C-alpha cells in the first residue's frame, strides 16, 4: 500500500515538474473556466492612447471571466520607444510559451510577429498592418496573426475636410513627425493628399526622439496656420509640448486620436482607444475560450467615426466654435468635451 502511494506521488511530481516550450499554463480541465491563461503584452511606449488600448483589452478578458490575478497571468512589457528594447522583448516572448501575445503599436506588433511563429498573436493600435507587413491579407490573415487597425483612412480625410471648410484662413498645416515610424508616414501621406485637394500645404517638422518634439513644434510658429499630428508614438509621447506651443501662439491644433484631444488638442475624427482595445480583447476571448485561429479572423478597422471637439482647447487656441462646427458632431453628449 505504501509502495503504491509512493509510486503515485512520484508520478504526480514527475507530471508537475515537466516544463517545455509547448507546456503552457492553460491547464487541461474539461471546464474552460477552470483554466489559468498566460498572455504577454508588448507595448512600444506609454502614452494615453496605447495605455487605453491595453486597459480595454484586459477589460474585455475580465468581462469574459478571464481575470488577472485569478485565472490570468499577464507578462507586461514596455519598450519605452527604444528599438533595441523592442526587439529584445519580442525575442524574450518568443522564447517562452504563452496562450497569446498582444503587440500594441506598429513597432511592437511587427517585432513580435517576426519572432513568434507558433503561438497566437494579436495586434492593436497598428495604422496599416498590410504596409507594415504584419499580415498579408486583412480578410484572411493566415498564419498565427490577426488584430485590429486603429486607422480608417476616412477619418483623416474627414478631419482635413473639416480643417479646410471651417478654417478658411489656413493655407499651411504644420506637422511634427517621426518619419522613422511607418504608421506616421502613411498617415502624413493621406493628410497631405487630402489637404492638397483644398490647396493647403503640409509642412513637416521631423524628429527622431521625444526630446526634439518641443523644438520642432516651435519651429512651425510663424510658418504654419494650424498644427496636426498623426498616430506617431514618438510625438504623442511628448504632445504636452505641442499643446503648449499651440496655446501660447493661438494656433489651432488637430490630432488623430481622441486621447490627445482630451489632453488639449482641439479636434479629431476618431473613436475611443479603450473601445479599440476592448474589440481586440474580444478577439482574444474567441481564441482562448473558443479555440478560434487568428488565421481565420478578419482584421478590423474602426467604423464608428465621429468628430470630437474640445471646447476648452478651442478657447486656449483662440478658436471660435460655431454652431455649424458643433452640428457635425453626431454624439454631442460624448464627443463635445467641455
């Protein structure tokens, strides 16, 4: 009897002690809710839009019964906008085993996809996953990757049309941009084409680091009639300095994301990044609980676009907000920020 117990105990220890690339923490119980899930997140830099994306993602998991600290282990990694850190994180994550990896922002998503070829990968806050070569198709991504783009080209076109129609004195729009970020370049090209149709010039002030953003914004004073930034991680991380320049010099400041408008830009056409992250989180639930394959999951783009105005920012930048401007906001209770 004792021998039998010892043999059983030894077998249990052997099973418990096994560990390998393919031995994850998801468990093997018949009840999916009894599983413990393990995911990793690689985020390129801390700023409101990306942070909100992460929060929305985790909220969707929690609403589906997958809760951090309970049945979810999260390995959170932030590259702090450093390319070498970003690559190291991706390599580290690929050497381990997770039920799912999330890449937030184009640089992080791209690095993860290049390194991780087995486990499911989702991306969020990626401007153009096709141009970045993260996926080869939006409808049928294939492989182990899918996710959500945070850019609908219509948003940029609509914002530039708003600038052209409501700010008729604007002949030049100044843009602080890190041209090392493909997402920023893509959006700048779209904005430039949309503005050109109204005979408005896009004037770029290039930067390579957040420490250069303030000086670049200052360089546009006297040369640009309005300011605009894209979903540019380097620039958004130091957006307070652009807001200060816009306010001090009474220059209308437009952005490509709601969070920057909430901080002090005047207007955008966009959506909530929390909702964007939540959408990707729902995709993660389908993978973790229902066994869906990223290869078969369509890459989504924001569909519920709306004009978003910040009235306090307008006052600080010397803008008179007309009833005509307000009338273009569909959800005025939510998207007119007072």
